């Protein structure tokens, strides 16, 4: 096992696509800490990972990846949504405060209230290599005339002009991932809004592109689960383009999707 001084700390805005250098490194990745993101960190061989707790939310989905990572033998922690912007790795490193840690991370000395950069140093002693995760099942589904994608990175050209409910947060990097596909309406999880409203910063940027986008409250739908965004989500924020389609704060994401599907004949 290499000494701690030989282990790299790498910082990323998202863990959905990591470079080979992540293998064996401690990664501060500004994705949520739900199972899908934990799976990706483990898949790319991270020694340990620090993610964002996304407001913790419904069924504690925002930190559900911590127990999953523990079972694989990967140390993992999450920072509090109020402390740093989700989707911004540099901000997690600079301002992030640990809110949760799994058993393997705690064994390294990581505790809630600790600065993320301090936790990253401690995680250099984490056990590695860990068990590789089993292949993850289908992460795209069709429901009520909408596409449900567990991650914003799963959009495809065929999603153009459709309603797409993602399990992702609505941070700026989600704007970059989704805008080229030009859906009729995008749905995100607000990740508890968090520091600097980081969980919904994509919405005004998408509005500039003429793309309707809304966010559902993290307490209403499980982050990382596109079907939950659609079926359980209560709208917490919407851009002007989404407002014109009928989105209203406090409204049902599913009711809106059904109305749009009926209007377009996709139901």
C-alpha cells in the first residue's frame, strides 16, 4: 500500500466520467452521494470519495450511496448542501463541510463538521483496492409519455422535443450536459437548493436557450432516481419557459408531464 504522500487528491464537478488517474486516488466529486454516483466512483476505482449530500432529501437518497460504498469496501463521505455548491468540485474542496461519512471513512478519522479538504487527507489511508461494483441495471425508463433518466448524462439525441425527468441536480454542469439535446421540458432535483442556489443554477441558463426546465423538491423525490422525479416530485422552481408550459411551484411534476403528453398525443 502506498504511503499517504503518494496518494493523489483529484477534484471533479461530476463523477459520471472520470479519467484513468482516478483509479487509486481520493476523489472530491461534486455529484450527489446517492447510489448512482457512488457506483460511478467505485466503477472508476477511486480509493475514496467525497460527494455532496444534496440536501439528504426523501428517504435520505442524497446520502444513500454511503452504505452502498461501505458494502463494496470504499470509504465515502458527503458534504452539507448549505456549505458548498453541488456540481462544483472546487467549491466542495474550498468550502465543503462533512455532514455524513460511512463506516470506512469514519475508520480513517472522518467525522461530521470536518472540512472536506481535511477529510480528503485522512482518506488517503483508506483501504484499497475495493470490490468492483456489479453492473448497474437499466437507468432509463419510459413513464407517462416522459423519459426518466437517473442521470442527466444519459440523454440521447432521440430525447429532442420530449419531456425528460432526470435524477440529477440542476447545477450548471447539468445545463451543459442536457442543453445540446434540446428536450421540450427538463426536470431536475433541487438538491435542497443549497449554497448559492447551486442546485438550480441550470434553470436560468436553459431558459436562455429556450429550453423549459424545472426542479422538484429534494424532500419530495429521491435524487438519483428519474422515475421518482417524475412520479413523486413536487415542483420547487421553474424557469420562464417551463412556466409557459404550465409549471407552477407546488404543482405535481407528474400532472404536468401527463398534461403535456395528452396535448402532444404521446399518452
